[in-house]
């Protein structure tokens, strides 16, 4: 059986075989052009010069593009960064209609007071002292002006928003602590200041039932030495609790 035949034709796409062995013959010039195009695309896509050397401005440099000659541009009006919406005006300013409010904007719990005490002892106690009487370590070393006591009548009656404004913006020679103390921690400190004011001006009627005033001194199992800390004796039941009914 004859499977092949030779075909003499001037056409560039004439078949050279019959049956399963038939295939077109492309012109060599077309193949070369296509290969050159692919090579050009590959070379231009791998070029990195435009990524390394591109139009840019150094920080705070002069720019002739803008009328004010500044390359650093202000934020677009109305731009709000993520996490800085501050839609609760009182929480972030301590003011209601321009006047300081007198409420803590969240429930005051034991955890809030403990956090406030920790932050107070770090940022406030060096000047105001740990009890808030203004006799801190810094004034004792010759600071030019002694801070006021939190227990004077003026500050006892001052609203909570007043303290928030002083912490946020400073007052007199006291600098602001807005960058060091987050907003919620400022309120935690204010809650602890209120607790300090209550503790230094409390009356016997304010003492919970069953609590002695003054408190009994602690009892030590070992007094300790200069190299070891004292060890507290385990708590014992009161004499009333020791008496068993007969």
C-alpha cells in the first residue's frame, strides 16, 4: 500500500505527506519574526532600571511641582487613620459641650483601679507622691515649683474631665503626657486619683462594717535580716471564730 506521495507546489503551506503524517510547513521568515518578538518582550520586561531610578522626592525636600514648594503634602481633608476615628468625643477630650465632665466613661472596677495605681506610680508619683499630697521625690530635690496636693478643696471639687485635660495638655510647668499615657489609662489614673482623695479624707462612717481602723499591724513569722525579706505569719481566725459552740 502506498502511504506517501511527493507534491510539487509553490505554496509555502502545502502538505508534504498524506494521512497521519501530514503537517504544514511555515515560512522561515514568520518563525524568525515571532521569535524576535518574544525575545524583545522578555528583555524589556526584565529591565529594572525604571524601578531603581524613578521620579521621587527626598523627605522634606523642595519641590517645584507644588506652589508652596513643599514635597511633603498635608493629609487630604477629612482623612481618618485606622484606629483614630475618635467618634466618642467625651472619651477622647473629657469635655461635654466645651465644659469638663465629671464622670468616668466606663465602669470603675478593681482592675481599673489597679491599672490606674500602676500608671499613677510610674508617671505621677515622682512629683505628686504616692498619696497625691505633692511631696514627691522630684520636688524634694529642688524642683522650682511644688505641685498642688490632690486633697485641697479646689481639686477635690474639680471634675474628672479637668484632670483628663491636664494630663492630655499639661498645666503650668507640668508637661502633657498625651504621648506617654494612652487615653484609657488617663481615665484609669483619674479613677485612682478619686480613690486617693477618698482615702485621705474618709470618715469612720465610710469604713465597711467589720473592718478595724486603724488596721492591725502585720504579724511576721520571721522578721528577716538585711539579706532576707521578712515573712508574714499565716492569717489566723479571730477570737470570735475560734470559739466553738459548746
